[in-house]
C-alpha cells in the first residue's frame, strides 16, 4: 500500500490577472502524484515551509510585469524533504532537505533557453507535495530549521550576486579579497537582510537603510556586535542620500550599492560609490521604475567613476548551491531573517502582512507541522 495520501492541499490563484483587480487565493484539493510512476529523474517533495517574495504579492495585484500562469499555484521558495525518487536520480536521496531553484532553466548560468519560474509561469510551491526534476534542486545547509531553509531560494543567491560574492569563485580567487568593502543596502526586506548576513560573514562593512528607526535599532541589536559592525540610517530623513553615505564612510563612498528601490535612486547610488570601480547592483523596483535623473548626468557618473551597473536576476542552481555550502561551512544561522511564520490555513494573511511592509526579512508559511 502507498505510504502517501490520495490527495493533497494547495492554493491556486483565481484566473487573471488584470491591473487594479487583485487575484484571490483559493484552497484546492489536488490528486496526489503517483510516486511509483515518477519519471527517471523526477523527485517527489514534501513541502515543509515556504517564504514569500515581494513579487508573489505583485502577481496577486496585477502589478507583476511578466506573464504568469492563470490559476497557477503561487510561491517559488520552499524548504522540502525528498520523499520518493525516480530510478535514475543521483543528485539527492530520500530524506534530503532541499529547495527548488527560482529559474528552472538556470542550472550553470550558461543555459540560453529562456526562463521558467515556479509560482510565476509554472506551478509553484504553496502546496503540500510537488514533483520536480532532480536537476533543479539544491541541498540546504545542515542545521537550519525548515523556516530558515525556506528563505534561501530567491533572496540568498540574489544577495550573493548583488554583493559580488560570486565573482572571486568565478575568477578563481579567494573570498578574502572582498573583505573590508563597504556596502549600502536599501531597506529591511528579505534581500536586504540576507545581504546583511552575508556581508557580515564575508567581512564587508554594511550600511543599511530603513523608513523606521525602530526596525533599524532592533535589527542592529539582533546581531552580535551589531552596533560596531552595522551602520544605518532612516532614508525618509533625507531627500538625497549621497551626503549621508559620504558622512558614514569618511568621504570615501561605498564599493557596492544593493539597489532594491529601482531606477529612482540610481544617480544617487552612483554618486555614493567610491572614486573608481564601484558597483551598483540593480535588484528591485520597490519605488517603481520611475527616473527623475538626467541621462547625461548618469552617463558622466558612470564614466567618471568607471562604475559598474549590474542587473541582478537571482542566480543559477550552482551559485545557489555555493551559497548553501558557504552557509554550512561558516555555520551561519538565519534567525534574523525569519520575521513571522503563518500557518498553512493563513496564507492570505501572510500575503497581506508582506504587502503591509511591517516585516523585517522574510514572511513564512508553515506547510507541514511534522
Ligand atoms: N532581481 C532579483 O533577482 C530579485 C530577487 C528578489 C527580489 N527582487 C526585488 O527586490 C526588491 C526587494 O525585494 P524583497 O523581497 O527584499 O522585498 P520586501 O521583503 O517586500 O522588502 C521591502 C522593504 O524594502 C523597504 N522599502 C520599501 N520601499 C522602499 C523605498 N522606496 N526605498 C527604500 N526602501 C524601501 C521597506 O523597508 P523599511 O520598512 O525598512 O523601509 C520594505 O519593508 C523588490 O522590488 C523585489 O521584487 C529582485
């Protein structure tokens, strides 16, 4: 007799979307995948926890700029247990703790076959069980809770690339080369807190911004030696932030800006960089995609500072595995990332809470309690 149930629970979006008409989340009963008829390289996963990203809310609101699967299962980021494997599976074993990559077509970073993302144009992970090919799985660091593990898929590798931590390996150099670099991290959402954790682990000197003094104080206090190692300021107190960054860096500027705000701040970001060879990593669009700057001034800043403007779109499976291995090797826990955990039946509340912006780090949903 099969050890698995006949059906499992999932959430699906209502069909759509259209701008200004939000989608609803509907609880659905799905037929259980047949574990004995998995394709040779398929893996059956039991989902333990998922974490939400800003884009999950943007899709519900019709604000996401790319096509999405009508009535698809939302959410891309999960921590899951391998419960059955196809006959040719070699990368994982039953009992392994894994996550699914966010771009299913980005395995090594060299593929040229477009994109496919769970929770976007492919059914996602807000469900009790799922089947994926072994090649899109990454093993999680040992020692993390299911909730901590569910934070990795998107923001860890996004932060890793935004900080340039993928570059030493790509260029065959030691990670120590990045030590002492100053980094400006915008806001206190999931990307930012992962960037802060990685920056501290790699010996970078972070400055983090928030609209809330209380969030900043609590965040800095939550890290050992936070007051010495982390600088922060409330971005709502400044119209342009270039002078504030200069003040906090003795006039030197920062080596990297992790831009979550979007195009609006790019000119200020470039002005905040060190005199040469700094990088603005363009990650997000929290302030939309407006741009009040003059293109000539932007070009001058880019040239004068020999600056890099780098677009970030998560990362490959191999890079995500690098991040996971790095976390395990350095024994890094992710407690500061876990803001609030909702139960599976409270999925809608979890989406609303993320949308409210009251969180610091990640908003999670516990899918299985065993
Ligand atoms: N390119 C990629 O691969 C990639 C991957 C993941 C996410 N993203 C994008 O990156 C951005 C951040 O994602 P996330 O998941 O970290 O979002 P999130 O968890 O929703 O974080 C949002 C936080 O950013 C801060 N914020 C909001 N508006 C801001 C503004 N105008 N200026 C400065 N800070 C602002 C707020 O922090 P305070 O309350 O502290 O002010 C807010 O809580 C989003 O646009 C997301 O779509 C891109």
